[in-house]
């Protein structure tokens, strides 16, 4: 079914009907704000979802069975027992509703038959008792079904959320650098999880209304077959309006996703603790508020515009439905007038028509809600399928607890959509007990190479071998369990100080002595003991009694975590970037202690820190251009010698 939605497909340059004013001006007139940088232009990566939003009423009906199947399958996975209880109780409640409706015919038949009034009342009593009893049973069953559904809905939401998070954490790390995957994840998180829960709820409503409608249709078919198609005609305009309204709403969401993301990002900058100091220091408050005001005006004007169109669509559908309803009742009166139906049957038919129209209307709106939530649920399903396709392989092998050497042969790796490889044809060997340094200018590929060594990325060409075994034979998780990483900007886990040190090492019992020893090795024990709850202190200001740490303290905690992890391969990527000179010297001294019997990969811009490395690899544009120890590289007078001399000159007297 086609409808006029031409103005939905245009790329707007302005939101609203009035003449615009520059961003941040014009007061509260949201219709007068400009969308001059194309926020509402539908991105190319939403082409498939735009096509889904343009589907017709008949196509929606054809999609309903598959949507219902997906909804019930999701509910079944969440809780088989509760799902079975909901279905059983809803079917029983629908059967009770059918019995109630059929008993109305008996009531009318008894009351309108010939004879004295007492006799007619007595004739109607059995059907009336059945009617009351069926209504009571239906009420009890409906309440029980609602209670069961109240248990099922949060379980479905939980199952959907856990599935999304599980798949998100299983994908290859390079997937996070793919913008199309991140956009799919945003849609799935934004609406898809809630849609999974709503889809199950609406599917239950749909089944309930179908059973009640079948009862009304059965009564009308028995009383006079011409009334049944007329009943269906009354709901077609309502269904059309509901589907068109759903399309308008869904397409509006597609157009506003980028705007909402931008607004949330800016709002977080205004409200978060981390940027608060710089926000005030650079007096950017008014600028960001003006930008948020402009973006909010764009989304508000779009939502108001779509709301008006949805109201007009609903009004047209309601008016056409009223005309069809009038025609149905006129036909009933004609049947009574011409004697083609007796009065008792006419009364029952009037009641069945009224009930049928109500159930058909509910059915149309419920089907529309199933379809509407199905659009968002399709985003969730699509993301799950995409993430399953991008998941890391799990060949089943277990990486060795220790190794003699790790060797890279011709390794090349490129990020998605990158013009050139981040690491190009790299060959190197890391032996047990060695300290290996990776140096080079920014963008030379040092951190990417370290990520390949840690099993975070897989090379597109070449191999990474652990003791002559291709690392692809091992499950990536088992490789990463053999690696400890200290990053320049470690994650600030909102957990206790103890958990921040022990996190990720779940194969051993947490002992206070081990934790304290690791903290002392990382020079973190003293400041942790000064916290309000010491090792039990929650390291987040977002919660009561939480504490925050300085950048240097977080860095020491990360070093402590590496000591506690006790892995055979230690990778340090600018591990002392946030430390003062004294603390830096102490950390490097302790890292040398940690290197005993282990392999250490050190990435740093501070050339003095790599002088004692066993071997130094110099990278340039992703390729290894120099290799050797400090003495040989200085003698070669290449890039390493230039970088070292340049940095050392800063410490020479002028």
C-alpha cells in the first residue's frame, strides 16, 4: 500500500517552517533553528533500515509470523517455564472470553422469547450464570497471565542485554575501528534491547486479541455471514493509520540517531567530572551550552513535525473507520427491518459487533506495535549476526604457560578503511628473559605492533609464533592470559583498589599478602593505605564514599596489576607517562626486577629508558628500519641516533 511520504525522503536543510536564526539565538522558537550542517541527512549506512521503514501494510502482515516466531524464541531462551505459563494462561483466558461472548446469545435469546416476563428471565438465568462465571474465570486467568508476564519481561530484557554485551566483547578488537559496526551497535543498544522486551509483550497481546476476535467472528458468522466482512472493513483504516504512523516514527528515529548521539556526548562533557576543570579553565561553558541548545532544537523541531503528521494520519484512519462502523450497524438494522434476522439474534449481533470492533482495533494497534518494535528488534538481530560474523575464532588450542621465544614473520596489519598498513612486513624475535624496546615517532606502529604481540589483533599477512606454533592455533583468550599490559592511559575501573590490582586473574585465590606485595612492587601500597577504606575503597567519585586518583596513581596501580598478573610476557606502552622523575626511575627499576625470567616489551619516547634494553627495534611508518642494541644503533648514526641525540641535547647546558 502506497502513501504520500515524499517529504520524508528529502534531505532537509532547515527544520521548521519559519525563517531561521543563527545557532544559540532566537530564544525558545525551536521551529526557527537551523540544521545547517546536515544533522538530519540520512547516513548511507542506514539504507537497509530506511527500506524497512518504507514497508507496506500487506508486507507488515506477511512479516508478522516471523516476528512472532523470533519473539517467542527469545522468550523461550530467557525462561521456558515462564513462557509456557504465559502462553497457557493467555489461551485459557481467551477461551473464557469466547465462552462469555457466546453466552450473551443465550441471554438475549431467553429475554426476547415469547411468554411472560418471569419465564423469560428464568430462561436467561443459565446463560447469565455462565456469562458471569466465564467473566470471573477470565479475570483470574488474565491476572495470573499478567503476573507471569511481569516475570517474563525483565528476563527477556536481561537475556537480550547479556547477549549484546557477550557478542560485543567477543568481536575482534579491530572491529571497534569499523564505523559501520559501531553505528550498528549504537542502534542495537539505543532501541534494540528494549524492543526485544516490548516485542514479547506485544506478541502476547496479539495472541490474546486474536483469540477474543475469533470468538466474536464465530458468533457473527453463525448469526449472519454478511456481517463478518463488514466487521473487517471497519478496522482496515485503523490498521493503515497505525502502520503509517509507525513508519513515520521509525524513520524519524533513524534521522535523529546521530543528533541524539551528539547531544548525549556534549551533555556528558558538560556534566562529567573529568572535563570539568578544562571546561572552566577555557571558559567553554557557553559555547557547549549553545551547541547543545542548537542540537536539541533540531531534534525537538523534528519530533514536533513528526508528531503532527502522526496525529493527522490517526485522525484520517479513525474517520474512515467510523464510516465503516456506521455501514456495519446500518446493515444490521436492515437485516432486522427486512426480517432476515430476529430481535434476539440482532441483540447478540450488536454486542458481537461492538466487541469485535474493539478487538479488531486492539489487534490492529497491537500488530502495528509488533511491527514497529520489530523494526528496532531487527537492528538488534542484525547487530548480533554481524558480531557473530566478526567474532574472534576459537580453534580450541591453549597457549603454553611459558615460552622460549615469540617470533613474528612478515607480519602486516591494517585498520579498517586505512589507506596504508599500520604495521608492514615486520619480522622480529622475542626471547625469554629479554627486554626488547620499540621506538619511533608517533604513528610509526609501535602500539599496534604491541597489540599484535598481545593477541589483541590478528595479522592480515604473516604469522605470530609461540615456540614455532602459529598463534592462530590457540584461543585468543588463552594467549592474553599469558600477557600483562601496562598502558599509557590505563582504564580507570570503577571497582575497589584491590579488584583494580587483581582484575583479570581469576585462576588464583586472592590473598591479601599477594595483593600488597604487587602494590608495593608498583609503588601503590602507600597511597592505597591512605584511602578511607584502604584496599576496599571504591575508586570512583560517582558513588558514595568513592575516591579518585591522580593520573600517576592510576599508572602505579596499573603497574601493580602487571606484577600481580605474573605473566611470561610483559608489554609496557609508555608506562611512566604520568609519573614524576623519581617515581619513573623507581618503576623502571622494579620493571627490571619483574623482567627476570620473563620477556618485556617496552614502548617509550624517553630514549634514556631503553639504553639497557637487550635489543631495540626502530619503526618508521609501520616497518622496522633499524635493529640492535644501544651501542650499535648509535654507531650506525640512523634514526635512533638522531632521536637519542635530539632528546639528550635538551639536558645539555646551553
